[in-house]
């Protein structure tokens, strides 16, 4: 839970609430940590994996029109731009008061 919260940059209490909701829906399950009996791991269930795959495919189908008919170079340029946007947002999240250079 702590690792998930850290990776997603949310509070542990927020992550616990999200996992509680996903667990109630049968999308994830808590399992004993193999090396630390005080800890739990969170594992996606088969139902959760199916739901994730469906959402991922739906997302990609919305991107397809953006890429359709564009050259490989144009697609690389779009992806490079999006990577720059992601980096800018992540930098801002780490320090929203400092202007990027």
C-alpha cells in the first residue's frame, strides 16, 4: 500500500480507501506479503485484469483517429511532445512554485 501510494503520489489513507473500493468490486485482492508478515500486497484479480484490458483498449481506440493517416515521423513527433508534456506536469507536481527552465 505504501509503495502504491508513493508511486501515485497520494496519501496512504487515500490509497487505502481506493483499494477498499476496488476490493469491494472484486477488482483487486489483498494478499500476505511473502517476506514481511506485517505487510500486505495488493494483487489484481482476473476480473480486474479483464476490466483493465477493456479500458485500455477503449482508450487506444480513441487515440487511433489521432494517429491514423500520419507518417511514422509525425507519430514519433506527437509521442515526443506528449512525453515532454508528461515530464513538465511531473516536474510541476514535485515543485509547483518553481518555474521550469
